[in-house]
């Protein structure tokens, strides 16, 4: 059959010859798909009692990735990766938006031969801050990110820049890294300027405890600047929804800890994974209140923070269940005198959410998930949310990080 | 800064007196390297006998160990594809990257079985280069040992004579053991068996076992109740003597079929450390054959 198709036209013969040749020496795993090509298909059904566009109380000037209601095709994630030459490896992840259009989620080059524990990465990559930030959506343990990631990182910080990591030659895992980048996503602002728009430093330590337990702890610091960042529908002291403009410095510290346990260290049968992360961001600068009418500018600074803790338990092969608790603190803003009567300084409310999930994986490549959440992130608007989700992986399936 | 560098260099010097730092993916290769290198190598074993080698996480501890390795000794043939690529990439160690001198795949030294003629995930977790569980045929250790000794000599030429001597001694002992094992295993020839995972083609090929059914419907998929009853039907037509599983596998599917089909459920050590008897490579096969002979009774 193959041969017959191939003999149809001269061009086809040439083309098929090279395909056959490639197939013949596909001795090595990576060569079987060179480059390695993968596609993630995902979709969900969401049932919400409240409008997902309403932001968490006290976070109207932060992003609100929200949720989709009803039947919804998720982003199809296309991944291509391969060694470029003996020095470099390249990887790209393209997200196909169900509404049309393609966005570049990741597109980076990393070195493979610097040695001495050094790894250099450049292009667009998920920042190394925190624990969850580097994980792709298909590897998340819940259908959504923790609240603290949603409001402080717009789910995930992907940066255009350069990352350098160094792993110490010690018995225990100890790694430090730094990034400089454009600052293109929230909390930065994409600006046309020379130099760097954002910087990150991070450190990780980790080890095993016997054969059954392992852990990793990390700390990170992120700095950037927001310029003329417009926020709409921000509540004010008069009970109106106004549009504000903020410019100022942003500094975020983060702490993360992951601990995993598996009987005999065999994750195939049963395992438990517990993780927690904390982020605290200080923003200080100038706020212009109500750009449409009053337009009053004065100083503004606020420290927002949030954390989550979650546990996922694989209680038998193929079946996992997880529980997560989220909490945010909008902080008390220090507002210049000119805006003291306009801008809300203290919301006196801590958004929280409790989420439970159950998922089933027929194989390593397919997963179905049911998720229920009781969301108290919006004061006086408690929301019970239900999600059903599928995640399927085709083609080359790269190894996952810890 | 100087102080930190100084203490780091102290740490480096004090940490390791052996010539070669070796990262072995599985216990059988750690044991083989021990045979061939003796005190010339400091060996770290990345996985244990009760862990499924397909399903290991790229833990921080593994990355730290790979960072310091001079040589990585693994099965290859995609057995470690779910974790080793990340471990090696994150290690920042240019010596042990695939294709380099510090990266050794045992599978490249042996003849592979069950090389798929078509690649389709519908067939389950199939490895493109063939079945990677090569360590269940004792004969495979001879070509792997020769290739591994060659690599050790290449990386540490100053101890070449010792590696050569150790290889010769190992080959002699191993050949003698092979003769003994093959004699002991003579009653196993042609015996029909069921396997839980397709992890024993090399063992069956070596000892002449006949695999009549597999408890996993497809490689890597957990046996379902429906499939197990199908296997039971198969066993009525083609009776088997025993059902084999590796020490790291869940015993329930084997026990289920063993009870219903009235055959023996045999747990094999599968690698060094998989049973009390499998303390080293010789013990691994002594115990494997003893367990098989007991199962066939």
C-alpha cells in the first residue's frame, strides 16, 4: 500500500524515500519522533452559581482568569521539542485557542553541554519561581490554579528572557537561579524600553527521606514595574465602579514546599503528595483614581498575600483524590491624602476556597476529573462550583518534572 | 565568596575517594558495576527492587546524584523515559548526557526481543526499541559486562588492568553459574505460564517457558475484572502451571487468577534486592530458578 502510493509521482517517490529512510533508522527513542511531537487535548464542563467575571474581594485591580461555564473546549496544547545540535535543545508549546488563533505558551532554547551544573535557558519559558509555576496545565492536579496564582500571577508567569540555573555539586540537591526578562505579563507591564523589565531569583533544596519520602523546598523573589496599568470596575468608597490607573514597583517573595510519600517508593500503586505555597507582594507607586471623571492622582501602596495547601492521594492504581484550601489577604492599602476619601484601603475580608477533586486515568496518557469547589472568594457571594474535565495526551510524552 | 568556594572544594575532595562516581538506574546494573569495578567506583542506585522502573519521579535527590556522576549506567530502550531525561537535563552535567562517554545503555549490548512492527498507543505502553526487561535472561549479563568494562577502562584508563582482571573473573564465574542454572532449570522447558506484565520474554526465551496469557490487557494497563475472566477462559483451553509477577507489582491480579485457575502464583525478585535470596546477581538467578521450580511442582 505504502509502496504503491509512493510510486505514483516522482515527487512522492522522493518524499517517501526519505520517510522510509527515516523510519528504517528509528532505532532510538527520540529519533522515532524527531522532533518529538505531542498534542494535549482537553475540555471541561463547568457549572457555577455566580458570574465568573466577578473578581475576588479586594483584588479588583488584579487579573481574574475566572472559569468557563457549560461545555467548553480547553486550549489544545501542541508541543515540539528536540536537540538542535550537541549544544542546544529547543522546545515550543503552542496553545490553540478554541475561539481560533494560536498563542506561543513556551518557545525556548536550553543548553545541554555547559556542564558544571549550569543550565541556561532563553526565549519564552515559565518562570522558575514557586513550585506550580513551571508546570503545564495538563499536569495540574486540579482543573484550575490556586487562587494565589490566579490573582498574583494571572495563573502562570511566562517570561521572555534569559534564565541561568546552577546546581551545586553537593550530596543534597541545592539549586539557585536567576532570570531577567521583559516583564511582559502581570504583574509587570510590557513596555518598549532597553534593559530588563523584570527579574527573578530563586533557590531550591530537596532530598529523600529514606526510600519512601522525598521533598523540595524553595524560595523566590520577583521584581518588576507596572506602568499605566488600567483596572476597570474597581469598587470605590462611594459604592461606584470606576477605572483606575496604577504605576509603581512590584516586589513579590514566595515560599514553596512539596513533600511526597509512596509505600516502598513505588508511585505506580499508591502515593501521597502534599504541597503548599505562599506569596506576598508589595506594590508601591502612584494611583490615579477614576480616570474617566475625577482623575485624582496620589501615592498608593499595598501588600497582598495568599497561600494554599493541597494534598493529592492516589489510593489505588488509576484513581486519585485531592483536597485544596486557598486563602488570600488583600492587605490594607496606604493611600495618599488626595485619594483617602475615594479609594478603599481596607476590604476587611479574606477570600477563601475549598476544593475537592477525584480523577481517573485509564492509562498514563488519559485522565478524567471531577472537581467540586466551595468558593468564598467574593464577599457575600458564596459559590458552589462543579467541573468535569478530560485531559488526553497524544504522541511523544515527555518526562515530567518533580 | 572565597570562603564558600573553599568549603565547597573541601566538600568535593572529602566526599569521594573512589575513582569513578557511578549513577546506576536499576539495582542489577549497580550490582554488575560493583562486580566489574570493585572499590574503584562509588555507586549510587537510583531505583529499588520494589519500585516500578517505568514509573519513577525525577526527584531532587536523583538530579543531585546525576550532577556528580562520571558515568550513568541504565537499561535504556526507553525503560527510564519517564524520568531519566529530566534528571540528566536538570543535572547540568555534560559528561553523562545521552550519546556521550558517560552514558551507558545496557540494552545496546544485547539482542532485543518484541521489537514492535507498528507503533500505536492503542497497543498500550509499547517501547519502540523492543522489550526493555533484558535483565531476566542471565546470558545477557555477559555482553553487557564486556561493554561496561570497556567503558570503565575508557573513563579510567589508569585502572585498566584491574577492570580487565575483574571482567575475566566475572565471566568465568558467570559461565559456570549459567551452566548450573540451565541444568537446574531443565524441568522448566516447555512449561506453560501466565505473566502479569510483559516483563519476562527474555526469561521465557532463556529457560523455554511458554507464555500463554498476560494479565495486563495491554502493556502498562491495569488488569480489569472483565479481562481477567477472559484470561480464565483462555486458561481452560490452554492450562498453565503458574502465574509470574515481578516483586514490585501489585500481587492481587496474580492471586486472583491463581485461586480461580488453581495454579501457583510466583513472585520473582526481578532484580537484585527483590527478595531475601536475591542479595547479589548470583543470588538473583539462584532464587529466580528456585522459585520457578517450586511453582512447577
